[in-house]
């Protein structure tokens, strides 16, 4: 074999080895990257709340609707001849957007309807041409309201929505009748109706019916409560007190709570000058004696009243106990304030004691005595009224009830710290 033949043989072997290696590498790579093809099936479209026709942009048109209200629903209906089937309205995709586009519309004339909650529908016509975008502007006409109230500071509501407190300006309201309610502390809800005119401001004033209330109690300094709310202390003037028949309560440390009825007309004025002592109960001596009376047995006229023990503190001042239930007297009646009306028999200016004319009930004779307080004794005008035969009203604490030493005498009923009822 010469040199030329050897070189040719070596070249053939090298080419065969390279080809074999190339085939092996290709088979190996193909086996590693091989995957099963996906199973055939329908392609799912992207999710959307609503869709509009896409159509051929060369044969269909596009509608762009712009509204002056953000919360707007758009609907386009193609106008067809009367004898043609009614077309299906096409709704915008972006509900509530101020600018909405409807694509894929067949050429023709459309009625465009815009809706917004609480507003009248607005309609317009649009001509759709193939390959073009038609723009339509929708304008919801509106008016505004400037509302004040007397008294001011009322909460204004439209349905369940709070618009604010008076004085109040509300813009962009739909034209037409507007029903509102006004709420104010301690006042009943006030319905209020007005009319909104388009492109204008409506000015209105809502009056919560009220009048002027003046309370001047005797004595002064009582706290005035209305529906649990503290309105102030007497003397008190309330410029805006709600109309109608209402109740106010007066409270003072030295007197029981006094409830007053107030009947107020709208725009009126009521003045009250209550006596705080009017809240004390009025003592009727005859009725009072009946509640503590104990009948003495005929066979034992000297028998004392029951439930009496000289060591209990229920003893009488003069030691006489015959017909009065001392325990009931002490527990239910004594040391409590009462009002009393009687006819003056005499008045001792030195001691400040009033003696009232003797009275008789079906049980016994009785006489009432009243010891005036220091302030009452210093009231010269009151002292001048204490003449024999004068009828006066006073209040004080019931301090003692004493039986007489003999059946022919009278029971004495005594008051202390007495003040004129004025």
C-alpha cells in the first residue's frame, strides 16, 4: 500500500466516526426534550362581566360615550323599522365608568341610554359608520340646594344617606321633587320637601317648630331637665324650645323633683314661675289621722295603742298613748316635709309660732301649729298676712303629733322649719 492509498483510507474512517457521533448526539438530545403534545380542545375566552361584539373593524363601527357622572350605565339599541324584529340592546362593558366604548356595532342609527341611580334616564342618538368611532356626550342636568334650618345644626338625610348638617350646600342634585329629613337633638324627625331646578341653586330654610320658654322657679337655682338632658338652671330662658306639649323636670337638693307640662305653639312664648315646694305632698290632717288611728276597746278604754314600747323611741312627748299607732306614725309620717293650708287663729311674733284654728274630724278634734324658719320670720310682708282669720299655705317638716290628756281636748299636729308657699 503506497502513501496515497493510506491517506484515502484514513479519511473515510474519520468521516464515518464523525457521522456516528452526530447521529448519537441527535438521538440523545431528542429523547431528553421530547414532550407529549397538548390534547386538542376549545380555547376559553378571558372572563368579563359583559362583552360587546368585536366584529370586523372594516365593516363595523365603534361608539364612545362620555358622561358627566361617574356612576353611569350605558346601553345602545339599534333603530330598526317598525315591522322588523326588536333588536337586543348592547350594554357597555365598564359599568359605572364615566367614559365607555362599545365596539363591533353594525352601521346604522342607535338610541343611546344612560342611567344613573336616582337620576332620570338621559337619551341621545348616534350614527355608527363602518371603520369609524362615533363620540357621544351624555349630560345629566342638575341643580344645587342651599339649606338652612332654625335652629341650626340639624342633620340632613336623603333616605338613609347623611348629606351633612345645616347650613348646608349640596351640589349636583337631580331636578324635580326632593324629599329630605332633618334630625335635631330632642326633636322629632322633621320631613322636608323641596324642588330642585336644573342649572339653578335652590335656597330653602327648614323650621323646626319652636317657641321661647322662660322658667323662673321659686326659689331659683333649680336644674331644668328635658328628656334627661340638662338645659341649665333657673332662671332660664330657652330661645328655641320645640312646639307641642312636652314635660320638663325641675330638680333642687331641698325639694322633690317637680314635673311641669309645657304647651308651646310655633313662634309662641311660655313663661313659668313654679314653686318648688309644690312638689311636697299636701297634708290633710283628717285623712292622715285615719291612717294611724287605733280604736280603743269599749271594755278597756285605758288600753294603749299596739306596737308601743317606751324604749323603742316611738314614745309620745307628753306620755299619752291611746289611739295613735306610734310606730306607724314615726316610720311613715314624722320628720318629712308637707304642705298645709289652714286658717290662722294667732301668730306670736316673738316666738314665730302660728296657731291655726281648731278642726274636727270623725275621729277627734285637732289643732295645727307651725314654727316658722328664721328666714320666714324675717319676711315682714309674710308676717303682715298672719292675721286672725287669714287662710295661708305653708310647707315644713311634720315634727310631732300628740294626743290630749283628756278625751275632751284635741290632738296637736306640729310643723317646724316652716316657710310660706309663695
